C-alpha cells in the first residue's frame, strides 16, 4: 500500500446504501422448506459487498462477519429483503451493517430476520490493500452507528489478540505464526 496516496474526499452513508430482494426458492431451503442459514449468510455477504463497492469504488474482500442470530424462519416463497450501508471507514477497511427482513407475499407483513456487521478490505487488482475514503455521518442515527463501529473494531482487535495469546499458550509461538490475527 502506498503511503503517498492523497486522502480521498469523504463519502456519505447514502452513497453506499444498497438493497437486494430475493424470492426464496426450493434450492435455498432445507427439507422443511426453511431458508438455510448458510444461504442467508451468502445473501448478507453479497448485500454487504454492494455497499463496500459503492463506498470504495475499488475491489473488496470480506475480512470478517460478526456473530449473527437467526431471529425468524424464512419459508419457501417468501421475499427476503436485505439492506446495507457503510457505518464507518477506517484506513483500508470498512464496517458495513446489513439488516434482513422477510416479507410474506400474501399479507405483506414484514418481520426482522437477522442483522450482521461485516468488515470489508479494499484492494487493487493486484490484491494490494488501498486506502478508502472517509465516511461523513450526517444524521443522528448515522453518527450513532459511526461511533458504534469504532467500539466494535476495538472489540474485534481485542478478541483477535486474546485468541492469538490463547493459541500461543496452547501450542507455543512457532505454531501460531500463521494463525489468523
Ligand atoms: C482481509 C485481508 C486483506 C487482511 O490482510 P492483512 O495483510 O492481514 O491486513 P492487516 O492485518 O494489515 O489489516 C488490514 C486491514 O484489514 C483489517 N482486518 C484484517 N483482518 C481483519 C479481521 N479478521 N476482522 C476485521 N478487520 C480485519 C484491519 O483492521 C486493517 O484495517 P485498516 O487498514 O482499516 O486499519 C487478508 O487477510 C485476506 O486477503 N483475507 C482473505 C479475504 C477473503 O478471501 N475473503 C473471502 C472470504 S472466504
């Protein structure tokens, strides 16, 4: 990554906001006709990447997906609605929030299915990390998510250090050199 790159102009949350709607088909479901958790995570990853692309306007890779609770089952024939936005941009990484609802096609009732935070890292076409534009929060909600993103980043970093230390204690420093940070 070049340290001589100039800082790009800040982008707004509205620049990255993205939405995807999927109709749930039998191929997306288990033997009871409920949406598979892994398939939901795939849709979350894709919708999150859309926001990261729109913010950074470069290539991105998923670095992390936080804990997800599956609050509500989704059935074959339902509409799945996913919305994403960048919460905060750091140096080369961005935290993206994704929220998912299910819409019953017959009644129109919308229920919250899951929410997740993902971290995407911006790279160029040679796979080198590149700086991302800063994010400028405007509304009170955007400011709240912006502040929350910093707390979650600090928590992820502390957790990564804790896991590394635990592995070192378990295996010794040589075996843990290539373990994830
Ligand atoms: C993500 C990746 C680019 C990070 O590269 P790295 O050389 O380890 O980079 P660093 O540790 O120097 O961190 C670079 C940035 O990524 C962030 N990052 C790295 N690993 C992270 C993790 N596990 N969780 C959250 N953020 C992470 C760092 O905080 C840093 O952000 P910043 O530049 O905004 O401060 C690299 O690990 C990678 O390519 N992973 C595979 C990605 C992939 O294939 N995704 C698809 C999943 S199947």
